[in-house]
């Protein structure tokens, strides 16, 4: 009898602990595995500049994503951070301004054509997730990541500031004027969660 009661109590405790764990920010669909920011194995320059990443902001039913090849990962104010740059001319800009969180996702090399598509097309004009054939998932905090990704980083905005055109080097000022691209805003996000497959 003692054995049965002990087994029942153990099972109840395990179920209780499992429910509490799911209330966190872990994506509901496995095979995601949470790791610490320091355990990210990808080379930052390879990951950002050569592989590209998807930056996403918003919640279910009102979100957007864009391909990025500018960014930084490191530490600031004693926190692990991911820094992204978004032009005021990009549709994602409004989502970055309106939301407290953003996600950055990395995809296998076989997905590069989809990332190129996501960089070419605006969410103003079409459903980019459907167009790229991606499967959106939402973290426990309600932020979008993608089933096809192999790394997902969830961040809380802790600082945002637009570049001051007067302080830019002349060649960068000229580039903005020639390209017609809106000046970028720098968003610093504290890394809250990292998941890999």
C-alpha cells in the first residue's frame, strides 16, 4: 500500500512540475531544446552576414518577419543581448515599435531561397509566412518562431534609438540619401530564451 501511495504522489508531482514548466516561454512543439545563450555554437558572422536570419515581431494574427544580415550578439549591462537594425521604411518597423519582444531565427542552408524571398517581399502586400511555406509557432510569451528553423532566440527590447544622421560617417549619409532607405533604428534585446533543434 505504501508503495502505491508513493507512486501516486510521485506521478502527481511530476505532472504538476510538467505543467509549471509549460507555462514558461518554451515553444509547445518539440523537438526544440532550450539552451543558454553562451551555448550557441554558430559563428556570429557566419550566422548573421552569410546565412542570414529572420527577425519577427508581433503576436498571433498581427505579426511580420523580415530577413536580416545586420546584427550583433554579445553582452551589455550584464545581460546577454541580440542587436538588430530596422529601417523606418520596412513594414516590420511598426511591429518592432509596437511590441516589447522580438525573435531572431536561423534556418538550415537549404532554406536560403526562402529567406531571399522573405527579404524581397513586403508583408504589406502579401502573407509572407504562407508565401515562403513556413509554419509559424508561438512561444509561451506569444512570440513567433518557425518550425523549419534550427535556432530561435527570443528577446525583450531594452533599448531602441534611431541613428542620428548628423553623426553618421559621410559615406553612410550618402548611402541613405542615394538608396532612399529610411534611417535604421537600433534595437537592443535582452536574450530571454534560446532554443535549438
